C-alpha cells in the first residue's frame, strides 16, 4: 500500500514538472530574443568565448537595443560537432522560440545548421564565423545569411603574392578536411593560373601531430612550403622540419601564423621573417575603424585577449549586420520576416576591417589582407599588412563559368602539378 | 602449428613484405630509412605507455581505461613544473611522480574494494577518464602546450643515408631502452619483481605464501601509472600536449597490448614495434588510409592469436 | 523437460511474483480471428502475465505523451531518447544477458545510418543511390547485421575484458575509415538532408509521426528482448554469461550462441541507428565517434544493465541532462556532470538507476520473496 502511494506520488510529481516545463509561456513583449550559438565546450571553448565577446560588443554599441526593442541573447553551446550544433539550434528555435538565430562557429556545423534552416522558413539564420564554401555555394538556404567571407575567399591574392616573391614551386601540407580544401583552392585559383606549380599535396589525417613522414617525402627542388595547419600544429611542424634540416620558407594559411607561431623559439626563428599569409583581418590593420574596434574590445573585456581574435571579429560583423537591419525596419518581423530580410540583403556598412555586404547567395563579399611577418622595434614578431585585395566574391576572382568548371575545393581539385 | 603451416604463413606475410622493402629502398632510400627510424622511435614511446598498462592488467586484471588520462595528467603537471623551474628533467620527474601518486590513490581508495569485479573496475576507469579529461580541460583549456627542453636534445644529428635526424627522437629511443632494461631488471632480479611475476601467474598462491598482496598491487599500479606520466612528458615534448592526446595514447596502448599480449612486458615491446612501424609506414606510403592500417593489423593479429602474440591464458 | 518447465525453473523475475490468473476462455477481441490459434493464446497469456498496472500506466503515458508535450519535447527529448534507448537496449542485451560488453553498438548503428544515406536520398547527390526508402532501409539493416556478426565473430574469440578493448578498437577503426573515405562515406562532412520518408498521408518528418515511429520500434524492440530472454536461446545465453564452461560441457555451442547474440543485438542497434540518422537528418563520422560510443555505454549502465527498461530509463535521463544541464549547471561542464553521475552510479549502485529504485523499494516496501540482484554486473 505504502509503496503504491509513493509510486503514484512520484509519478504525479514528475507529470507536474513536465507539464510546467511545457506549458510555461514565452513572455517576449518588449524583449526580442536572439539565439547565439558558439562552441563553448571542448577544445574550441576559448575561441568560442571570444566569439561571444564579439557579439556582445556589437550589442553594447547599440546600448542593448535594436529596432526599438530590448535585445536579449539566448546563449547556446556546442562542442564543434554538427549534431550538437543542430540540437542546440533546435532547442533555441523550437523551445525558446527565437525569431533570429546567430551562429555557428565552425565550418561543418555551418553546413548542418544551414540544412536545419531549410526546415524552419519562418526563422532567420545568420552565420557566426563558419567558413565552409559549401554552406552558401551548394544548395543554399534562402533564410541563411553569411556576412563574412569564407575560407577560400580568405586566400585570394596570396597566390600572386607568392609568385611575386619568387616561389614558383610549392609543396602543400594541410589537414584532410573541408576548411583546408577551401583555403587551398583560394590560393591555387590565381597561383596556378599565373604559372605556379603545387608539386604535391600532403593531406594529413585530422589530429595528426607527427609530420616526420611527410617531411621525409618533401622533394628538394621546391621554393616554399604551403602550410595550412592550425597555429599550434604549425609550431610542431616547424620544429620537426627544422630538426630534419629543412630550410625552405613557409607560406601560411589564414589560421597558421598566429601568436604561437610568432613566438616560436626555435633556431630558425629569423627565417620566419617574411612569411606570407592572408586572411579577412589582421592585428595590424592601419585604419581608424580597426583601431577603434580594438580599443573598444580592450575596454569592454578586461579578461579578453590582447587583441580581438578572428572569431570575435567575425561574430561582431555578423551581429552588427543583424542589429542594423532590425533598426532599418524598426523591428518589423511580420510577414515571415519579409521586410527584415530585404534589409539584410541591402546591408552595406564599413566594418572594422573593410566593407560588409553580401551577394545574391547571401554570402559575404569583402577584402582580404595579405600579411608578412616583420620584426617590431622591441624585437617581437608580428603580421604586417602588405596588401589589401578588395571585393572578393565566392568565385575567387575567376569568372562564373571558370569557377563552376573548377568545382568546390577537395583533395584533388584544383590540381596543377606540372 | 605444423611446420608446413609455419612455412606457408611466413611466405604469405613475409613475401609481400620483402618485396615492399626492396621496392621502397630502391625508390627512395632516404624516405624508407627515415620512416624506419620514425617507426622505431614512435614504438619506443608506445612501449613506455603500454608497459605500464600491461603490467597493471597482468597482475590485477584491471583494464585501466584511464591510462590515457594519466598520460595527459603527467604531461600537464610536468609542463607546469618545467615552466616554473625551467628544468626539463625536473618536468620528467614530476610527470612520473604525479601520475604515480594518482595511480596509487586510485588503487588504494577505489579498486581495492572491487577486487575480482573486473567489469565494474573497467567501468569505473571509464568514468574516471571522462571526469579527469574534463577537469584537465577546465584547468588547462584547449590550447596546446609545448615543452622547452635543453637545446642539445632538440637539435639534429647527422646520420648515414638519412642525413639530418632529430636528436630528440634518438633520445626517446634510448630512454625507452633504458626503461625496458630497468623493468626487466626489476621483474627478473629483485624480490618485488619476483612477487609481481608470481602474482601474474597465480594471485591466490601469492597471497597464500604470506605476501602482502595489496602492497604489491599498490606498488605495481603506481609504477604503471608513473610510466604513463613519464611518457606524457617525453611524448609531449616531441608532439606537444593537447586535449585528445589522452584518447590517442589510450587507443595506442590498447592496440599494442592486444597485439602483444596482456600481462607481458616483452609482448608490449613486440606489439609496440609492430604498431609503431605500421603507423609510420602507413603515414608515409599510404597517407589516406594509413590510420586504418594499424587497426587492420590488430584485427589480423587477433584472428590468428586471440590472446596476443605473447599472451597467456587468463 | 518441457519448455514450460524450463521457463519456470529459470524464471526469477517479475512473473514469478505475480499471482497466477486463470486463462480467459476465449482469445480477446483485438485479434479478430475466429480460430484460437495456439500461438495467439500463448502470446496473450504472455502479455497478461507480464503486464501489471505500472506497465499499463507507462504504456498509456508514452502513447499520449505527444498530446501533452510541446513539439520540441516530443521530438528532441522523446524521440531522441527512444532511438538512443533502442541502441542502448542492444548493449543491455549483449552485456546484461550475454555478459559481453561491446562498445561497437554505436558503430553498428552508425553504419546502418550511413548505409541508409548512401542507398537512399541525401544532399551528396554524387554518392547516394537514390533507391526507394524501403529498399534502402532493408539493405542497410541487412548489411549492418552482417557487420555486427563479423564484429561478434572477432570478439568472441577473446573473452570478458578483451571484448571491450577489441570492440572499442573496431569502432574507432570504422570511424577513421569513414572520415578518410570520400568516395562512399563522404569523409569528414558526412551526409546531410537524410530525411525520414512520407508514407501515404503521413510525413514522418513531423515531430509527432516520427515520435510514434520511434515509439513503435522501441516497443517492438523492448518486447522482443523481453520475450527473447525467456526463450531457450535467451536462457542459454544467460547460462553462457554465468558459466561458459558448464554450458559447453552440456553440449551447447557457446561461440555460435554468442555470435548469434551479436547479430540480434546488431539488428536492434541498426534500427536505432536508422532512427537516429532520420532524427538528426544527417550522419557524419562524429556521429559514431569515440565520445558517442562511450555515451551508449553510459546510458545503458546508468539505467541498469539487468533489465531492458533500464536502457530507456538511462536514455531519458541522459537526454534530459544533455539538454537542460546547460541551464542548470555551467554549460561548459556538461561532460563533467555526466561523467560524475556515471562514476557515482557505478561506484554505489552497479545496477544503475533501476538498482537504486529496487534498493529504495526494498527498503520501504514489502520484502519480495526472491530477488534477481547480483553482487556484481
């Protein structure tokens, strides 16, 4: 008898809890909720935190209001896996009922969120920092907007710069997945067309830290090594390369020549000088807009980095575009966000690192900065901007037909060995 | 196995192998010998990690799936000390000590009360590994840490055919040989070693002959864990420390021990050689599927010798 | 010894405690057949014996759940828990009743999901075969079961603890292969837009229809397992778990039984895998990576590995934690929470939540005449 009563009691409690959770209404009259997704779990937690700072900065500039309403970020987390990203996004859209969703951080997550966006036409999705080509080039979603440029666009112009430095033959080492494919395509689009040769591509499996076999395979008659690895992996590579007696200069991908590489303490430290790289931003951009952005970031976040990271910048411009468009339509999200989406399409403002606008596929069109490593007056190394290439679209400087013929970057595309 | 069968299988496996070696040397001798050396040095690192794992299993039947976390813990704690004092050797010692202490605590506080419940112990180690991995992620974050060893270790030596080869890898090889010898000496020439070997053969008899079995267990676990921590610093210097390295070295230890045989240090050496060489040759000559290569070897080894090459009945 | 005697002799579970009731004179109207076929009567006998009040309450509860819960709760919590629970059920069958802890269940599930994407429709139009969904699912299940049998064949040659290690290694091997192979598995990216089918008027993409699909599969799986462990095969399997040598001496083919258990568990896991792929609308190597493989083990042990319902209890708790721990505890420390809970359960209640429940019941309720508690898992 006692047991029966207890069981019924427990069960009714459970039912009540469930009912309460389910029935509680979402009070959102004066407040507009916007979902904000970044990787806050796992090894990418630190970039994820910085991306949240970028978004917070954009909101702070508007004093927490946009379109006449108070904006509240519903912060969500993923662990860099697409499954988790979609699960968190689904929770925000279906449980918390957010009308606008910003995120995610990494490339593969972006593709998964875009696919989810297609099933929710009434919600507007804005990218965070994901940079995979396929998100907007293959099967785009009409309600997914990406105001930043993607991985391939980030490397356009570096190819010509490498040729100008006399690097006619390069050897590639990169990790074997989507983002490096895009980066390499961006580099090779103009490099191959103007006569450069990528003699061989060494695609190492994700997570490899031991490059000794790859280094042993490198031919001797190359001019430079194109390294598209994360900064810390690049340090490993440089150390192992140096120890095996390698002495060729390096060309870096967008995330390669970062602080860990610039602080490299190996014997060949001086040979790092002049290493070329490219990306959508650089610490040393010499415009008043960028300087203001850095100053604002430093003032708002005492616990942040010495300078805003790539992720903070990308989330900043995407969030700013979101909020600016809300202002433009005075918060009108009616009629399936029709007016709002038109405003998003018309976005055109001067961001900290150049103009922010989108093309007909709702993908960002923007500048790329070519940098080289130089020595500062105090002896430390930093990336100095040597060239700015404006208005790069997803066709990477080629004509539409040429680009379509090439296809998206993959292991063997593009290829210019001979 | 009959003599004919032995000849047959040696030909089937040895034949293609010999052809491959001849081809590889003629094609690019430098690449072949570099890969060979790389394989040997990687095998040495795997041996250090796996020796501890196999010792713990052999004696206490405890599949310690937190072994990888011990590796990572040793690496991080060694880094902290190395960074603070600037001495790499001290970092190595700290790595060994921290992991050994944690191993001791694990044995005395947790596993002692679950003697005989193999599966439960394994599940507890899985839980511990999840918790430890997250705690370390919390404390040290997701960035990669690199060590700062003395420059004489970190340069390159000139060798025949291979030209310049990283000195550090040769150091790793020598260290692991030293550890292997030390383990052999411990097991074969000391009383404690005799007790451990006796325990591996027959635990009950060991207890019956008046030895404090719990003490022997605790000591063995401490040594096994300490070896993992030491490998953490040594491996971390070569390849840097990051979250995820714990699962990598756990998997490597598992494969080495499965192939080599549980409970046998010699088996760990053989297994490490096979797996290390397979991994490096796979990466060098067939990079796309090289990673899967080692697993295939493991599966094949199991198909022919389910207990591992030097394994003995449980 | 007749099958009935055997069953009674081996029967230590709930049925032994229920008062025996007289059979109905006619089969119930539900069946709708005039002749009282012996199998039908036996099935109904089985149902009447097995289902007590609490079973009916839970059954009604899960049936009306979509009507009281929001679509989010129905889909993200309910359907996901059912699909994960089905995969964990396969592990419960293997580990709880067969004594073989296999970490490759998620791998089998993942492979089934991949095959559905490859044989059916997906965003990777260069790879997908675009077969009709029924054919695709059938082939996917068949191949996944074949793979599970192969895994079983490899794993039964070793014993006990070795099984965990070997299945772990096999699972990771397939993960790396799927990640590196672009011709069939589409590498790191995997397959997107893998949608559940529309059958007639019912579009299984919707939360409520999909929930019922998952529920149907889960119920089938659950009752199948409950029935299987009472059959001579299932009882033999438990005998093999307890003492393989004796079973071998009695003339049973131990290896064959074990491999067959792997195949059956593989089928359950494969169905769960197809459901999970349809739930996520995608599959990638990460869906069957090391973390998820361990999660399935955590779910099964959390709920209790001794009884099929434990898998689903564990799945519900896990999914709730996964979705709402972020709101309650620091969002970054989800792994710590789940690992800690798992550790506590294994240390103090080896039979998981069900074991805890039984302990509470035995402390506060009437003493049961015989228990099925073992000291160790």
